[in-house]
C-alpha cells in the first residue's frame, strides 16, 4: 500500500502561541503510523499571529486523513487546521 503526503496549516488561537509551541505539541503524541517531516514553515497572518505549516506522511488507507485532522484539531492552542496540499508518494 502507498503513502500520502499532506501539508497542513495550523493556526494558533492567540499570538502567545508560537509555531515552536505548536510543533512541540503536535510531535508529543503523534499517532504511531503518522510521520511528521522535520521542517516546518512559519507563515505570518495578522495581529501578531504566526501559523505553522507542516508536512505529514500517512499510509494510504481509509480514515487516516480524518484521524490526522481530528488529532491536529484537538491540540491545545490550535484554532483551525487547513489542508494546503495532498499527493501520493
């Protein structure tokens, strides 16, 4: 079975939540079969908010993308999760 690369933008709830904090929280309990790439991108928004753009590799199976999105949305300090890009590897 193949793999899928997903690129997500995670927007913080407040300017106090920096991309580095979000990255720590994402990596802390990342589900077993999901891999997060080492490089993150910081994307300035407005009013001091800076989002985190991260790449994830998941198995190409039903429900894996939904599981990842649910996990990311449940992280403390994350206001929204937006899918920027998806492709098969």
